[in-house]
């Protein structure tokens, strides 16, 4: 559990700075009253030699204890003040970092300044203060929306992705939706694919949609673990495993390990969806759509390894998979895909 207030840590009861002040004053007053009362009790009937000395010696430990209590409360009060001032100073430092990071990030004509801004915000994202970390994530998300919606060739993309990944690992997300789209108002965009625009996964968004372009393998991620990520008219390249489901719409798959196929709409088009796969590994693939059996997937060198053919889930017909896919004795090499 994080620190709370100024007087306690974890599950212990917290005592505020004001409470320590009240305790210090109260203990000082109580100590003063106790000393006066002891003086009256000892010397109220005059000085009586050994008897008064014995009384004073008997009360001395209690006096020391009371002074210790006063000292402890006073020291704790001062400690609370110092902690508050330190926290205030630290918060002001974070605010300055946020302001400086935002300023540097806006200097897009000076790449070194932008990199410095990303690094500055990265310090806040990795820090313990969730408020400043969230604000930093949002500033980076602004940069992505302003400069990377139609392509990811921006030189700062990898830096921002790294910082945003740290934020997600710390449980932060901007809660934004974003569409990466390279159609550029092309009226025929749905009829062909853009193989020059290379997309990458950028964490920190609630929902991401990629439209056209190529989404290639990234060793930092597993495709099926990317939540709320959708693809339309995108070429999926080099990923393994891939479950072809409703996350994809009219997509191509190249050099992929196909784990299952459960949606025809995911494939390029109903007439020629056999060309949606190119040099993909269907070994052990679970096929939920029987339409796939009507296509000759050999044309684009799709294959399965001998002894591990695909599986037709409904099991209604016996399938000669070697007529649909290339049957390889072993995985083709060199292993460019995986």
C-alpha cells in the first residue's frame, strides 16, 4: 500500500501534521502541570530533608518519561512538516518535468528536443505518481495522433512505444481510441492493399484500428494477446500464432503460423480468399469454416508439416489435406517467418 498522509505508512493508522502539533502542545502542557503538581506535593508542607528527596527520586523517572513524550511528539511534528515540504518540492519538480517535456515535445522541427521531451516524460511515466504518469501518457498520445495516424515512419515512434509500453506495464492507459489509416482519401482503397506503409503496435490506447498497410512481427508482443486491436484490409506478416477471427476484416496473411480460422469475413474477399494466405503454416490449424476446403491453398505455397495436418472442427467430412495444402516433411527453411 502506498504512503498516505504525512504520519503513517501502509496499514498503520495515520497521524496528520496537525494531530502531531496538537499532541506536542498537549503533552507539553500536561508535563508542565505534572511538574507543578509534583513540586507542590513535595514541597507544599515545607522542606523535609530525606523525605522530600525520596519523593523527588520516586517521581524523577516519570518526569523523564514525560519529557521524552514531549520530545517525541515535537520531533514527529517537525518530521511531518519536513515530509510535507519534501513532498511539495517533489510535486513541484514533477510539474516542472511535465511542463518541460511538453515544451520539448512540441518542437517537432528539432528532433533532438523531441527525443529529450520523450525521455523527460518517460521519467514521469515510470515514476510512482500515477497522476503525472497519466498526464505524460496523454501528451505522448497527442504526439502520436498528430504525427503518426497515416504512417509510422516517424523517427520517434520506437521511443514513444517504449515509454507507452512501460506505462501499460504499470497499469496505465490513456483510454483513447485511435485509427491508423493510410487510405489518403483513395476511393478505391477497399479494392487493393498498400504494401509500403508499415504499421507497428503502439501501446497506451484503449482501442486501436489499423486500415490498409502491413502489420509485421514485433518481438515485444504476441498478436493474440493484443486486446481491442482491429485490422481492415491489412497484410499481417510474420506473426505466430494467429487466430483468424473477427478482429480481422478482408486481410491477407503472409509467412504466418495459422492457429485457427473461424471467420471468412477476415479474409481478403469471398471470391478469392484463397489468395489471403501466402506461405503460411497450417500445421494443427483448427478450421471452423468448411468454405476453406473449396480452395486450393497450394497456389501460394501454404503448407502443413507431415503428421500434423489441420483439423476440421465439425468433422462432417474426411479431408485429404494434401490436395489443399502442400505437405512438407519438415518445416521449410530457412525459417524466415519465425
